[in-house]
């Protein structure tokens, strides 16, 4: 093996650029030096280079999927404080980090009052799924309905629904926060219908199932949407005590 820094390096660099092997190009000198020092075989050196390229591609894919998910802020499950959220079972959340339920098209429903960790769990679970290599998209219910209504007005509804139907996991936050008119509810219903039992949908809501009729304003439409969201779903109830409110109280009245 020739020494790093010789005239062949430029040719190797150009070949890596042409073949689109950025990790191979960036790490060739270091790995070649290490291989020479450790008297590695040619096969071992080649294997090390290929593994470096694969690891780099996997990392770049994860980063791309996380960008496409459009999470409003970074949240990870490792940072979720289960002691402050006693209603949430760590074992259930740990199972949701694996992509099995997403590939099976099963729904996830997070129900609880404001400040009980629903959005943290929703984003954290979505992040974990994106890092397994599946496509994820985060949006609020109102933003999604507005996007669908705009697409409908511009005669692009079919293409927008088709795009959402291909996403492996749709994370729908603030579900039930705002009352929808009949048109908005029907547009949202189309998303659930297209994804039913094929693609996974996770919703975070502060409204119990018994109050969903207020959101959709139509009992039959509400029942149809609830049926699609809850069939084979995993249900996590985060409780009623706001951790944000508790933190505010502790900062204002320490020791009490």
C-alpha cells in the first residue's frame, strides 16, 4: 500500500467525487494511515472504507428524514421525564420507538390536558421512527386542514392527499383544539380514509373521545373519524396535571 500524501491521492479524490463517495473521500487518508500502521490486509482496509461510507449515508438519510418531518422543535424520548409523568408507561413508549407498528399501519392516540407531555412524546416518537429510515411528517390539525382547503380551492386536492397517503407516519398535533366546519372535517376525513390500515397516524389531543363531536360538528362524521383513528390503536393517557404549570409554581414559590 502506498503512503498517504502521494500523487495517487488526487486521482482517488477525483474518483470519489465522480462516484459520489463523500465519506470514502474524506476518510481515505486517515483509514489508509491506520491500515498501514496496523498492517491490515487489503480486504480489511476495503471493508473499513465501505463501512465508513455506509455509516455516513445512513446518518445523512436520518438527517434528511428529520428535516422533511418538519418538527417545530427538537424533542427526544431519552429526555422525557417519566417521573414527572407517572401516567405514561416507559415500556409502552419504548415499544413505539421500533417501526413495527408504523409498518403495520396502526394508529397512536395521545390524550391529556395541556402541559402533560403529549407533544414531547409525539415529536420524540416521530424522531425515533425517522431515525429508523421511515418517512415522517409533523403538522397541527389546523395547519393540515388549511393546507387541504387551499389545495381544494386551487384544484390540487388529489395531489396533496396522495402525498400525505405515502408518508409512513403522520404526526398530527393539537387534534381537537379548534372546532372544524363541515368542509374542514370532511377534508380531514379523506386523509384518514386514504391512510387507513396502510400508513400509521399519531394524534395528540386534549379532548376525550366523548367530546370529539364538538370538534367535528357532525355526529356521523365524528364517529367515522374516531373509528379510523382508534381501530387497533395504542392509547396513551398523559393525565391532567401540567408539568409546565408545576415548573412555574416551583420557580415562583420555591420550597413550597
